[in-house]
C-alpha cells in the first residue's frame, strides 16, 4: 500500500513509515529500473531490426534503395557522416551503462553503511546476533536472551550479525529480502526494516547436511509495544530453546550447550543474573 510501484511482493516490507529506505526497497528499485531499461532497449533494437528487415527485403522487381552506394566485395564500407551514428550510439550506451554502474554501486554502499550511519544519527537500531548450526538458528538479543525464533518490532531497523558455529550456512528471509552468509569465525552484517507485522520464515540457503531442508526458523514481526513487552520478559533468560524446530531434523544438536570452540565473542552464554 505504500507505493504499489514494483510488481514484487515488496509492499509488505517497504519501510515507509520509519523513514528509512530498507534494503528491500533499494533492491526493488534497482530491479524495476533494470527491467524497465532492459525492456526499452530490447523493444527499440528488435523493432528497428524488424523495420529494416522489412524495408530492405529482397524484391525481384525493384531496388529498395537505389540511391545507396553499396560496397563491392572486398571493399570496406564507408560510413556516412564520419561515423556520427556510431559515436552517438556508443556514447549513449556508455552513458547509460556508466550511470547504472554508479547508481547501483551508490545504492549498495548506502545499504552497507546505513546501520552505522543510523546509529550515528541516534536512530534506535536493534542488534541481534544470528548463529547458524546444524540444523537450526539461534538468536541472541542485546540483553543476552537467546531464542530459536526471531522476534522483531515493526518499523525499526534490525541489524543482524550472522555467523555459524560449524559449517557454512546462509541465513535468509525472502519476504524481508534478507540474505546473508553464515560462516564460522566470521561475522556478516545485514539489516532490514519490516513494516508489516506477521510471521515469516527464515531458511538456510547453503546446503549444509542432511537436515538442511528443515533448517528454518519462524520470524515474528510484532507491534512495537508487543515486542517491548515480550522483550522485557526475556530479561536474564539465557537459553531460549523454547521448543526448538518443530520441523524434522531439528533438535538433535542441543544448541545452547557449552561449545568449546569459543567463537570470537559470539556465544558468550549471557552472564546469567550474576553481574550487574
Ligand atoms: Cu545450513
């Protein structure tokens, strides 16, 4: 309902009211512009080709262009107008391509830098750590709470730090246009703003073993107040293995167990109650 611009389902995720251009929106406009320009160029080129094919078609009785000086076999054709047409078409193409490159790159830089910039501007960003493991996901909130389902407030910038405890995974929520590698020993950042409340599904998008297809997690986009209420109740809660993955293949690896490989700062099992 924001702007029914794209043909894509993006409407659920555009960050209209928060005033932030969510990656979903940015990618949507890149998609639409490329699709539009591609279609336009295609239509022009194909129509012009067909037009010329028709205009200069072979006719037994008459020469379609009697004024044309045709090169003889072995002779190089001389372009009319000192290659004006050639330079013009090259010039325009180069201009279009360069503009697209610059614009796309700038958009990607914006998407990359937005959370940092937002934080500098005092925007309230929710940071959540995402840990992939065979075969499930664990979410760690700033207060140390850990859950197997992702709960986020609507209309707020959510910054995800994605990593893995074992092998390569890939964390993705298609409806929110979120997708990020989960690599052991590395942290990848991605972010989104969900505008509409609802339940979505996160999946693993990097084949990682026999339980890969069941490696999903519910994503709840909640009303901000409802989220705050829920969040306040998680205080001090250390293992949110609520009921784990209901899908087949989940569960066999206890997730919040003490894991020896101690990923760099990743899974510090939330100082339970002790420290202030
Ligand atoms: Cu996986």
